[in-house]
C-alpha cells in the first residue's frame, strides 16, 4: 500500500483514477451475440448456453418444481436473514415513494407531476463462484414497491443447468414474476428484444462482467434503459485519530475480496494512522481465504495523508466513492459537508457490509466517479414521472400572449396558430 | 394521412414504429471530432468552427458586452413573455424539490436518502434557423432551483460569430454561469472533457441534431451523464366526438412544423372524426409558411380509428407519446388510465404549445417510445440522491447475525469479518 503525504492538487486527478477497462476487444463479440439473440431468439439462447457455458438446457424458464426444491435447500438461518434484510430494505425504500405534485401555476393553468411505475423490468444476477442473492433483494423489492407489473430475472446456471437455491428462494420471496436460465450478454439481449420465452422489458438492472456491462451499454443506446454505468467496486475510508484501525483494515479487506480490480483507499489525518492501517491490513489478510484476489486488489490500494480536514473532504468529493466510510470524531459534521458518494457509512460501527446486505440502503451504487452525476438504485429507478397539464378557456386566454410572443420569436408560427384558434373560439 | 380502422393487435407494433435513424455513417466522424477536442482542446474548437461552420471566432466565451447588447436587442414583448413563462416553470419545478428521507429501519440502524445537486451541468442549445431560447428556460431554471453550482451553455453562432440575442438574454435571466460559442459534436466533447476555456461538466442536457445526439451517446458510455436518449418530436391526439377538430388539426400542424421527421398521430373514436381532422389539416396547412417541412412530416402522420375506448387507451400506452393530447369527453377519467407518455394535455384548451413554452411543465421529454422507461427533464434530473447510514454499537450487534449469514452464504468471508471485528470490540 503506497502512502502519499499531502499530495498537491495537481496530483489529485491521478490519485483518483480508476483502472481503465479496455472493452474494444470484446465489443465485436458482444455485438454479434446481441444480434444473434435479436434474430434467432430462444434458439440462440440455448445454443449460446451450450457454446459459451457448456450447458445443455432442457428449458429456459425455471419450473415450479425447481422453486420448491430451492425452498427446501436454503437453510433456516439464511431464510431468517433474508426476512430481516428484506424488512429493512422495504422500510427504507417504501419511505422514498414519491408523491404526486400538483400546482396551479396561474389561474386556469394546472400542472401535475405523476409518478408511475415502469411496467416491465428485467434483473440480471451474475452466476459464478458465489450466488449473489442479496442483489435479488436490492432490485426486486423496490421494483415491487414501485408497482412494476412484470419483474423478470435472468441468471446463468451451473454446469448441471441449475440456478443457485438462494437466488431462486430470494426471487420468489421478493415477488419476481419468472426466472430464466440465461447469462451474459445474451441475457441482456433477450430482455432488450424479447424472445418467445423471455419477455421484452423496458429497463434492465443489475451487475455483471464486462460482456454484460457492454451489452447493457449497447441496448441503452437503442431501445432499453439501464440502471447505471457499471465498474469495479470501491471503498474510501476517511480516518482520523478516533478511527479504530482494526475496523478500517477489515473494511478495506472486505472491499478487496470483491475482485482483483476492486479499489480500497484510506484518507488519513496523520501518517501514523496510515501506517497503523497498513499494519492491520497485513495482519488481517493472513486470516482470509480469497488471498489471491485480495493481494491483487491491495496492490492498487492507497493511503493518502492530509494535515487539513478540508483537504480530506475535498479529496473525497473529487474521488466520488461508491462507498464512503467516515470514521472521524465529528463524523456527522463531516458527512454534512459531503455531497459526492454513492452511499455513506457514518462512524466506527457502520461497516460497508451493513449496507451491502441489511441496513436498508441499496447496494447497487455508482462506481468509477459516476457518483458525480448518478444516484444509486432507489425507488425512482423503477418509476417514471409523467407530467400533466390542464388549461381552462380562461387559462389559455391569459397565457396566449406569452405563448404567441415566444413561438413567433422562435419562428414557429403553427405553435402560435394552435393557441390563436382556441382564443378565437372561446 | 392514412386512416386505419380498428387495426388488429398484431399490427400495432408497426403502427407505433418511428422513423429509424441510421447513424452508422456519421459515427466515425463524430468519434473523430470528440477525440480531436479531447486532445487539442480550444484549438480544436476554433478550428472546427472555421471548418464546419465557416466562422472565424476571436473568442470562445460570450463577453459581457455581448450580453449587454443582447439585452438591448430583445423586444419588450419577448422579455415580458419570458418573465411569465419563467414564473410558471419555476413554480412547477420548485414544487418538485425532493425532501430528505430518514428512516430508523430497526433499533440503532438509521438510513437517510439525501438529495444533493449535481455540481456542474452543461446545456446545449442548437442554433439554426430559429433561436430556441425556450429550451434555455426549461433547462437553466430547474438547474438553478436544484442548486447546481455551475451551469454552462454551449451554442453555435451565425456566420458573423454571434449568438441569438434571445438565447443570451434568457441565459442571463435564468442564471447561466457562462455561454460558449461552440456547436455540434464538438460542444458535447468540450463539456465532457473540458478545455482551457470550457469547463468539464458532470451531466449534459439539451436537444440537437444527429451529430450532437451521437456525441452525447458516446460520452454517456464514458465519463459524463446525459439527460435522455433523443429522437424526433412527436404528438398523439386522442379525439372523440367532444374534440374540436380545428384544434386537433392545429396541434398536429404545430408538431409537423418541427421538422420533416416529426410525427403526428390522431387516435379517433370514429371514422367521421378522422376524416374531419384530415380535412381541417388540409385547410389549415395552406395558411402556414413552413410548408415543405409540414408536407414531409404529414406524409408519415396517421389516423387510427378504434370503436372501443379501451383500445384507444391501450394503443396510446403502447405508442408512449412524447406529447399526448386527450380531447375526450371524460378527459380526466381517460388520463387517469394513462401511464405512458412524456407530457399529457387534458381537454380542448390545453394545446401542446402551452407546455412547449409556458404552462410550467418541462418540454424536454422522452421521444421514440422512451416514455416506457424515462421521465422528461424535471428537478430530479439535476440532482443525485446519496444514501447515508449510521449504526450504533447495539445496532450492528443486532444486525450482525443477518449480515454474517448472508455474507457467508455468498462466500464473502471478509464481509462477515468486518462485522465480527466490531462485535468482539463492543
């Protein structure tokens, strides 16, 4: 772990830089997969499962029997945990439900902003070594609260054509309409264009590898919205002398285990703290199994030391972390000066793991500096806001001179005429 | 205008189809412009103004003298109109300002959702035959209400290197920080990467031609958010026997004058209404000057007749119009069954022009069916929602079994360890 002491402003941009992903080599491949699914539908999905994943699927949709089997396989402990986490996630997201806005902007002119659910949403859950069923909770629960009619889920299977029991259990618990055994770029294509089995959706959510991310970007430019741009996970910890360095080190390691491209950065108020964190990281990493990921990830982790608190905060604002842990004496005071992060964890007893699973906040968050312009997934992500206006004859009469003057100045005479024809009449 | 009587469901998709834009031919050109601006900054902007627009610019930034001159040039009538429109737009958007959400999800676990303004936003205003100063109001006023620190605007000049007076006047009136004489894809690149003169922004808003749209899509996949995918403007009118066909025809023509690729569709409860609308369109179009645009646009306008009201509504839902005018007897009753449109205009006296300029609603709206998943520009478009959580020692203790069970089931042991280390301590 490199330690940087009071780096100059000019150095900040490079210290905030994330690993760049070069997707140009896989772009053609992803484009070809998407086109194949668009044209050949289910046939392409079954063929790609065999070609890419080496799986012979007898059916794309998960059956009732499979759901029932999953229910039996999931431990009582995990079921209980899902109940607690779901309760917290639902409570926090329910409180975010937007209200209808109704304003009479002037006599006879009424404007409304009406929140409406997106009708059809698609969730993608990666397969791989660990079944990320927590992401099912984070996406399906708000979708249901928002009122989405159809919530479908695509996920790859293991070599035996099975979906992880926890994913199926969580999907049913959270009101997912149906689950399909489709992974990778082909899953994104299936949900964007629809096949005989997989329905076309309006918006696609969820994490994935580079193929999935690139396919999401591709369809976002065509016909289907996506949740947000995706990149490797990251955490920043702000630590002063009130921080417990054992906790800071544990948080950095929990980020590092996500993958070799994860980034963990600690911003300290003194060199002594930075060194203590480093020593603790070394000590604790020996206790972990995912050692190779952790080692690669820690290779690009950093400690930055600033003498002045305002520099610590300004640096955090520039970095725009996906997860920002504030372990400082005046933690709430510091948080009130922070505007740019996906999710913030206040004080010594709020680890990132809490938000990853169960505090109630969403763990689908903007990475790679996208927190400068994007929110994490929240109830709005599953809704649209439609505007509505109603003018009375008197309302349009009063507003007519304004509309006509502006339309004529913009050279749009038919816009003016559409008002005049109503005034003459009324 | 083609008239379709009770088309079968299977035909709806083709009747809802928009003109496809093939941008593959200009993609390389746009990519080259973006790269050139990214590498050469201001030099590229000045050179491209000369090469593409044939303009020799002495400075990229609009000067105070130019703003003062603009103030003198804009008529009192237009100034008064801008005041009225601004008042309504501000009133409606101010009412949308989100509140902070704060929930104790369980004892010792507090979650917040905090709305924060996007710090730096960039607005693009097209040049061309008519100065679209109304779009300045629609973008800059909500940006200011949201609290954005920096609001910059790029717009191309005329051959003499001048920006339309109305655009400059509106920009200053609405709190735009600075205006730059840059148009096309190069403006988008300048705001996405920053140059010595034009600052880098976090999110780019505003309409434009295909070069602008493609450049926005390009940077959206890299480092800068954009307002929404863009396409040609469109209107759908739902008309029953209570509709005044003169108004319906005027609304369709006001859409048609936007450009040859605009689309106007009327959905009628009887063939007689469709024919009456057609006759009125023919009569009124003779009175308009922009005849060529209107003729081309009308060539792909359509009248669809449905005997049943539920089919009229279902068809409107599938089309997902940017602008939807409901001229029906039970207009509010119908609107309450509509969920998919950018902006809705209720009854005979609510023309699209009202929303385009002055009712208070925003006129930057989802086209080409994007209303299925996107909102028009609103106060949220200029904000992010950051989440914050705080756990007390007792809070993390109570939540620990849940987090540990889920982390272990996902195979993430360091996530579990970050909780355990805090429990042992407390």
